[in-house]
C-alpha cells in the first residue's frame, strides 16, 4: 500500500487513527490492533511475505530469549548470521550466481526469487537489536512489542531505520496525553509536505531521468539531455526518498510516536562529510555505529581510518543494490570521504560556494553511477555531461527542474519547518488542506508510482 494512494489516505489512515485513539482500557489491545494493521499494510503488496517477516521477527525474539537464559553470545552471533543469510539469499543470490557463472562458467540453478519489499530495512533493525542486547545492555521486550518494533508500518518499507530504544519506550505513553492536537496537526502537515513532494515533483521528474538514461544505454547523449537527465534523477531521488521519510514520520507523529529525522537539506552540503550527515541520516548513523566504529574508525590512525571508511562505504553501496555499479558508487564515496578528510587536515579552505559546487558535482556524478544499469551506460552518460555527445539537443523540463532545485536548496526541510517553524494559523491550515485535496485528486488520475527506494 502506497502512502500517496487514495486507499491509504482516505481509508487506511483514518481507520488506523480511529482504532488507535479508541478508548481502550489497556495498552495491549491497542498494540495488538496496531500490529495487525501493520501486517495488513505489509501484506497489501504480497501476503506471501508476511510469514517471512513474522518468521524473522519471532525467530530473533526467541534468539534473544535464549541468550538471556544462557548468557552465551554465540547464540546472538548465530541469530545475526541467520538474519543476514536471509537477506543475502533474497537480495544477493542471483547476483552471486551470475558472478560465479562469469568467473567459472558453472551454472547455478536458482528458483525465481522475488525480493521481499523492505527486507533490507527490517533486517538491519533486527540485527541492531541483537547486537545491542549482547554488547550494549539493551533490555528484553515482550513478544508483542518486539513485533511492533519490526513491523511498525510507517517505517517498515523504506525507513527511517529506527532502533528499539527510539520507538518502544514511547508505547508506554498515553496517545491522548497533553499535546494531542499539536501532534496531529504537525504530523498531518508533514505528511502533506511529503505527499506534495512525491506527487507534484518527484513523479514528474522521473520520465525526464528515465528517458535520458534509456538513451544513454544506446549511445552518448547530447550535453543538454545528459545534464537534464542527471539533474532530474538527482532531484527525483532526494525528493522521492525524503518525501517517504516525511510521510512516515508524519503518520507516526499522528499516532503520538516520534521517529528520527532522515534528511536535512543534503544538497546544501559544502563537503562530502557534511553530505552524509544530512543524507539518509539513519543509515549513516547505523553504518557508523555498527560497522565503521567496530572496524576501528578514526581512533587507530590513518591506515585504519582509510580501511574502515572504504569497507563501510563499499558495503553501503552493496546494501543499496545487488550490482557492481552500486558497489562502485559506495567505493567512490569512500574514496571521496578519505580525500575530504585529508583536504580538511591540510588546512586549505576553498570558498564556500566553490566547495559546495565541487561537492555537488561529485554527488551528481555518483548518482549517474547509482542510476545506470551498467558501467557502459554510466560512462556514456558521464561523457555526455562533458559534451562528448554534441550540443544539438534541448534541455528537458527546465522549469520543473528549477522548481525542484529550489525546494531542495532553499528554506527549511519539512521536519525542521514542522518542528521549529510551524505556528497555528487558519490560513496555513486551509492551504495545507487544499494541497492535500489536490494531491489526492492528482493521484486519482492513474496508478500511483512506487517510491524509488522500495527497490533497494
């Protein structure tokens, strides 16, 4: 079920709110209803994957109980390995089999494997809990709450990546506590901001990017086509994914639950480290705490820093997709982060505008590699960006790209606006309501487009 679909906005979300705020005498019935609705939301895509989701969650909860009873960390290690093995099978089996054929010529017969939506996200969250339980003193949770942690529908499919201690303690709070009206209005406003970004900008940028990259699969595009396609995808990716995060945070806030912020105007970053502090912030934090720091981070000298950074970003690329272009994109950012740190240590400072421009050109080139289906297409697109394909074409969607760029660069992020700037105003409330109605009518014109990060 898509957040921006009419069935979600007009039926599912009102049902969730009505049942969540029903006058239950105890928290347990409300939480069981939330869990059932979350499973229904997930099963809307393909009910065959509900047993997988429940199996990973219940199995991991049993692992946690076995560890608490025995104190043996080997049990947790086995639980982490089992979860990663499930992720590897569904996401990387075909990729690994293809590489085996290329290297050895040995054919590996695999059944048709369908990637369960959201598996990368909920597997990472389960692993984080098992690690925290064994090495960081995380508390045990009853089964019901652990299942809610894994299956909570607003962030189940594409994040934000949430840790157990960021969501489960909030379930002890009365959803009708003081500030209810403020949370409802803030959540609804944030949802509509994401709704508009998705429907009015990201979905309209997609055809420009798709056409340009499809053309690059056949030949080097002209200068204008390469730039319009690359800019369109860079803006589409940010607006689409940040829209999902804002809608997820907004829905959770309407339920009285606060999720972590995931984007903070990343295209205003003035260096690559700044970019990763603003882009997909919950993933950056996850990789830092569960991979980069355990690998040594920056505490053990330059060589260990370089090693930890390259490995972390290479795996970040692989997490995004089962393909060498994703790995190369991650490694590219790893090298960029190493160079960025070295440049900073040198004491040389670029003018802020030039520093921003260099950062954005690097990010845009990386997005070309991220989007392209293969290295040949990426190379042709990059050649087009420097004029190797001629200058005969026209720049597509100039006004739309300019508006999307302005939204991405100017003002506040949706979460900053809602949390820090939003004030009660009948005029603003009317505008937000009108925008919501317009977006609902807009998606009614055809099949809503899925969010771009669903494929990762």
